[in-house]
């Protein structure tokens, strides 16, 4: 970025450099979040391959429901999870996962799902508290 771009008056922003820094930080945050959650197995870096950390997805070996043929991850052997047969998202499966987490000492107060699954989850009879009021 040149000093000219910073010296030119812009409407709606005081600094072009600050705007670009903010934009890059949002992109970096998204990349870090994807790596921290999504990777099922770690990759050891070499001269030709970039290393990758194992994300949360590769550590959750219990309290999951992969379907028929699905295999949970094994952090000791660096084995990624394998999805089983695709099936519809139903209330019974959601309840079984929540109960399993609670029974094994987990805090099942928050259930994170994609927007599409949230729309389906909202139709379940047990989803009585759809929002939380946060005191200011």
C-alpha cells in the first residue's frame, strides 16, 4: 500500500491501512477457527507439506453419532473420524447425543449446529428454550 492511498481523503473511513488490517484479521480469525474445529487428524510438516494441527473434530471420541459404519476418531493413533451412512437429523438422535454427553460428565447446556440443522432442531418438541436473555 502506498502512502498516496493513505493521504487521499476517503469517505466513511479515516485510514485505508486500518481498514485492510481489520479485513485481514477477520480472514485470519476464520482460518484459525476452521483449523481449530474441523481437522480430524494432525499432519506432520515436511519440506513439501505444511503441518496441520488436529482440531476438535479429531478429539471427540465419545458422545457422537456417526451412523451405521461410522468410526470415532482415535487421537492416540491419529485416526480421523469416518462418517457412516447419511440419515435424516431426527429428535431421537439429538437427544441420544445430549444424554450421552451429560451421562459422561459433559455440560450439555449448549448444542451447536449448522443453520440448516438449527431450523430443523427448532421443530423438535424438546426445543422449548429457543433463546437466552442476556442481562446487560
